[in-house]
């Protein structure tokens, strides 16, 4: 069988992504096979936005039950974090 030589060129973004994956313990073969899908997940990452003291006070004052408060908190967090979490 003849030997084959491959040359792979990666961008700085790809190198950074692969290093993050390595540090997270993701096997290199998995990263190679699913790099596109994994990169799309990472690209969607954004900082979590929590509730301020003012948000908490406002939500608590508006609700008359624990269940209502839970739904209101969930809705507020979804609103502040792009609709999903």
C-alpha cells in the first residue's frame, strides 16, 4: 500500500477551537469528525444574563403565588437571554 501525505491548513479560529476542545477533554477524532456542528454550538455561546435586584423585587411584587412567580422568573430570564436557555 502506498503512503499518502496530507497537509491541513487551519485558521486561528479553528486552532483556538481545537485547543478549547482538547482542554475540555473532547477526543481529537470527535472534533475532526464533528468540527462544523461543534463550532456552531460554540458560536452560539453568549454570557448568561441574570436578574437584577430591581427585577427580583418587581417580579415578586407582581405575583400572588409561588407558581406565578416561577413562571414570571422563567419568562424574564428567557427574555434577557435571547429566548432560550
